[in-house]
C-alpha cells in the first residue's frame, strides 16, 4: 500500500480525530494511522463506558459517545483511516516525509502530526492468567453487553477496576472486585459507589488459579491467613495497569522529555514538518487534558496549513461562517 496525503496524523485518539476534522476544514487531505484496531485511542481501549467531565460544552459525556461524535465530525472530510497498523519509520524522500508502516505500507505526506497520547501501552498481565487471554481473561471491556448475565471478577484496586465494576454491575449476574491490598488507588467516592451497590470486594487476596474446560468457569483466590476461596467466573477483568512507551517514534530524531515530544508554541518538533499535539506533546506549563489536546490540534493544523501553502492565512476564519 502506498498513499499520498497532505497530512499524516499518527494516533487516532481524540486529539488526532479533531486534528483530522480541522485538517479537512483547512482543505488538506489527511490520513490517520494507529496501532489500535479502532479509533478513539485510550478511551476506546480502556474506558469507553466511563463518563468524562472535562470536555467543554458537555457536563458529562460517555467515552464511546465522545469518540463517535469526533469520528462523525472528522468523517465529513473523508479522512483515510489506517487502523491496526503501526507507524514505524520516518524519512525524507524527494522533499516529502515518508512514513513506513509495520505491514510494509508507505505513506508520503507534506507534514506529520504526532497525536500518539502516552504512546503504545501494554496491559500488565495477570500472573495466574497465562493461557487464558481471550478465553475468559480480558484487560479492557470495549462492549459491555458481551458480559450480560455473566459472573465477572475484576482484579485490581485502581480507578479502572472500580469503573469496570460500576459499569458491569447493572448487566452482569455478579461482580466481585479482588485486590491484593487492603487499600485502593481508586478515588474514594468511586469505591463508595461500588460498596453502596452491594458489590463484593475481597481484599488482601490474589488469584491463584483459573479453571475451566475450553472457557473460564471459576477462579480460585488465596486469602490472607492461607485460606482459599473459589468464585464462579466466566470473565476476569485484569485491571492491573499498563506500561507505555513511544515505540518506534523514539527513533525519529525528535527531542524527547520523559516519554513526551518537545514542541514550540506552534506545536512544531525539533524535526522540520513534524508536529505533535495532545498528551504526547511537551512544553513548559503543559496540562494533559483532552480539552488541551483539542486546542493544540487546531494550533498545529493551522500552522501546518501555512507551512504547506505559504499563501494561506494562519487564522482560518470562523467555522460558523463556512457553508
């Protein structure tokens, strides 16, 4: 596969999706590449059912609904999506940037905008879950209805664990939270919500063994003091956190600061025609919020528009005047 576009966006999370909309608004052809199989980045992979409270104009919006709206907004300009495909190399060929994909594809672009969030993230594995991934053990719950009527064990003590417990409680036959400590990293109000629903919370416990024939049927726990307990379970949500790094982007000749890409006030990186926005971008006073990423995406795309066409204006005009 070979593709020519004005702008290649690396990362199809909220910032990348809004940048795709804005690039279309500036009459730029655009493609988005992301190693994840669906648009939405961390929201889609980790907390699609979680309510988000810090997006301007929405008192509260469910993660998947925000992603759906961003995709709809971007799609009016018909961007090309290259999902489930990792951007691996960056080089300059005949005055254009060339990004090589892990599957052998090539994208040539006038500019590249990196909106890779925290980079490539890998869930921490459940020690007793070896061989059970996708046979009952999951790290994320992108579609709640898959677990309707199931006995679900959520392992972990952070926000994600308790968010999944809250989301699954109305539809699952049972939900049990298991944590190896007596204290939690999750926000206390969320923990109280889960307790108030009557969800069983087992602390000072670890998963010793998962059992079943083809699919998971039960989980054996080791309790404090040496006792054991067996729970019915068709799904174990291993919400044990994750590790992340920038992956191949680290070799692209950019200035990095603690796994983030250093940018100036135009969102330009240390490499010509390469920009960054969202959580992956770093500058003094940076605040990592979805709302911040939206503003940075607009800043980056407007500066890229001038870069690619020096006769263009930096200020694009008001979108309310379009059409």
